[in-house]
């Protein structure tokens, strides 16, 4: 059984009147029509049944944490009546003990005290903000429609109210650079969100970014550059004990794309980033060794990162250090 399960309710582009240059929410959520509260309830029941927790959650020795999460749009941009229809539904299952948390995503400029009062009354737990960047030029070029001051105001207010805060950052937006992305991670870490997501920018059809690229006004990140930048951002955030819950889009987010330009996409993008970090850690030790048998250990959960996706770290070290006979092993006592 899963330790943490998300029941996603996608509300594509509802509540958001802004048109960011990179956005095509109908593609990203593989949906074209709004999800009604009745449809949402059917989704909840289907997931609970699949997770085997609907009737048995209280009987398990280690019951999973189950969240209802509203994704795909700017939830707090919905009119209050529509918000409450979804929130009342989520709260119903929370009060029944079927789910543990209510989770949503929205924009920094769609947060104020009245909105948070209503979310608090409906026992919402987690609010993620699509921050994307802490650089004004990047926000303006991406047509985000908000400023850095909106980010700080929303983050501070959310934390003051006692919600768990999430920050989403995008890498490789128009006018972005490696230095700007890394600085965004540093500034985000100072806010101390509970969770974070890192998303390299993908060029989707039917977006302004796609047209900008065709005109030569925008160049998408290569996979190599996306990995390198995300690696540095990842290290900054994890050093502050911020839980990074997503790095790159998962494959199920892409199921309805029509020839997307996936210049930096990889189905195991997070592993590529974590594998690069593992490679750095290992190489810091290897550079002082000249010959002999070497054993490298990881905990079981980190073994795939140690050897690298498709064994790329093993190949790298065997080619660069042929004088070393390196073996890779698991140690259950390691954190």
C-alpha cells in the first residue's frame, strides 16, 4: 500500500484569466471540459477504491496519508460559490475519515485574507503557489501578470494562517538564465516552504512560447542544461530541508500532447538530477584514489541514483577511472 496517496481533481484553466506564454492547461491536464463536483466525487470514490482505503483505512497497521488535491487551474480564482462546491465535497470525505488532507494550487496574486479565511473554514491543509521565478524580467517576459511583491505577500500570509506552503519554480522561461534560476531557488529557500516543485519549461503547441520559438525569439533548454540547473537548485532547497515533491513533468501529464517539443523531457528526469548529485558526491572521493578495489555504498532507496539512470554513473566512472575496480553495494544502515 502507498504511504502517501494523491487523489487529483483537475480543473483545467478554471479560475485563471491570465495567459502566460508557456501555458496550455487543456493539454497539460489532458482535459477539455471543466470537471463538475459530481465528476469530482466519482473520481474520489474510484481512487479510494483503488487505494483499498475506502473501507479499510482505519484497519491498516500503517494507513497511508491520503490527499484530495485540486490541480490544473488557479483554484482561488474561481468564484466563491464554485470554490465552495469543491471544498464542501473534499471536506465531506475529510470529516468521514476517508482522506487526511486537502491540497490545492493557485497563483500568488489570487491570495488574500478573505480567501484564506474561507479555505481555513473548509480545513484546507496545503496551498501551492505557481511562483515560477523571483526575477521581475522573467515574470514580465512570461506574462505572468504578477510581481515579486505578490509572491512574498502571498507566501507570508499563507504561513501566517498556518497552512503548509508549496512553491513551484520553472526553469528556462523567457529572459531566464542559470544564474537567475539558481537565485530563485535561493530566495525560495529563504521563505522556507514545506514543499517545492521544479519544472523545466517545455514548449507546448498552441502557446505564445511556441510562436516565439518559431520566430527565433526563444530557445528551449537542452536536457543537459536543464539537468545542470535543476541540480544546483535541488541542492539549495534540500540543504534547507525543503521537501522537493516533483522534479520535471511525469509521463502521465503528457498523455494528450500533439507533437510537443520535448527538448528537455525525460520520463525519469528527477533520477537524472539526483544521479548527477550522487556522481558529484562519489567523485569527490575518487579523485584522491589512484588504483585498487573501491566499494561505494548507498541506502536501498538511493541505489538507482548511485549507479545512475540506465547505469550512466557506472559507465562514467569506469571510463574516467579505468585504474579503479569499483563495485556498488547497498547498506541498510545508511540514512
